[in-house]
């Protein structure tokens, strides 16, 4: 079995990353940090931060950029939300990020389990903020409403790439459906901060990136993250281009110029990297958020 960065740290006598891994393994929990082979896994775990991945670790979709396993998942575990909350409590987390695999096999896409996870966290940690990075829930308003009624502080859904590349990068997803989900989020819960993320270096053009930024602002998306696509395994789509850091800075400035409340744009930026700081900065700069 291939060792992850956390396994290697553990054998080297690591501290917080080792404790994080022990805790997550003991509670039978998954993180997208490991499942998606995120390059920031060591840094985040060292800070006591993780993005919990609920609804199992098998996805019903097979996006070419993603290393999460795909196939036929097991039924949801109704006790999983409580275990996530217990882990957050043991780690004394001030901000908890929760995502999931896509579960097209479930009528609600997993919406109830997302909502229940937020409620369990709020019950054990009333002062802890929550951020949900959700799949598209098949674009169904009732599913999205179920999630938002639990009152997460941030509702994120990643657009991932530009429309032209969806057929090869996200063949089972729909660009307009993702935009519509973010639009619906603001209509259902105007005070909830919305967030989306993009990978670049897949063959998109500058004009397409700016167009996607504009589309996101038209649905009142508050936060944008932009990072370099890095091929997680040899089975995933190859990197088309490595983008210069200065170009990322230019996109950051463009994002602020278009009205985003917060923009993170750099090679190693990922959707939930420094998520707690993002929420803090937004609330500091925009007290009504």
C-alpha cells in the first residue's frame, strides 16, 4: 500500500499530523486531504486543520482530475455526523470544513447528512464556524434547502474549470447547474457566504478564466479560490501548463476588481486551504457577512 504524507510523518515521529491521523483512523473518518492527495496535507494537519469527507470515500462520478475512488459506494452511515463532531471537539477546532464524494445514488445527494453534520458540530461546539463544500446535489432546490436550513457559515461549491473543458474534465457534471446551485444558495439564504474554486493549467485561456469569474459574480458568489492543477496520479489528466505565480497575482487582482469579497489565487491554493482565516478576513472587512 502506498504511504501518504501523513504515514511518512508518523513513522518519522511527527506530532500534530500523527495525532490527527490517529484520531481520524480511530473514528473511521475520511478527509479529502488524503483521498484527493492534496499537496497541502502536511501543512494543514500540522495546524490541526482538516477537511472532513463524509458519505464514505467512494464517488459515483469519475472526474479526470480527481484521485478519489469511484464506483458503487456503501449506504450512508447515520452515525458519521456525530463522529465528525467528536473529532472536531477533540481537536478543539474553531472552524470545521466538511465535504463529500458525489452520491448520485442517493435521492437527496447526501443533503440530509451534510445538514446533520452541521447540527452535530453546533451542538458540541456552539462557537465553532462551519463550512460545507458540497457536490451539485443534482441541482435540486429541495436538497440545497435541506443543507442551508442547518445554517452553515460558508456554502461552497466548486466550478472547477471553464465551460469548454467540462466534457473532458468533469463529464458527469454541468457548468450551468453548478452556477445555478450557487445562485439558488443566495436566494434561499442571502446571509450565507458562498464560495467557489477553480483549477488552472488544464488548457483554459485567460479570457475563459475571466469569463468564468464574471459568471460567478453574476450569481453573487462571495469568495473565489484559484490554484494550479497538479496531476495527483498517473491515471489522471496531465497538466497542460504550469502557470507563473505573477499570473495568479493578476487573477487575484482581477477577482477583487470584479467584486469578490475574498480571493485566494496562488499555485498551491485549494478550496479549503486557510479556510478559517478566509472567514475571519471576510467578517473583518465586511461586518454584515
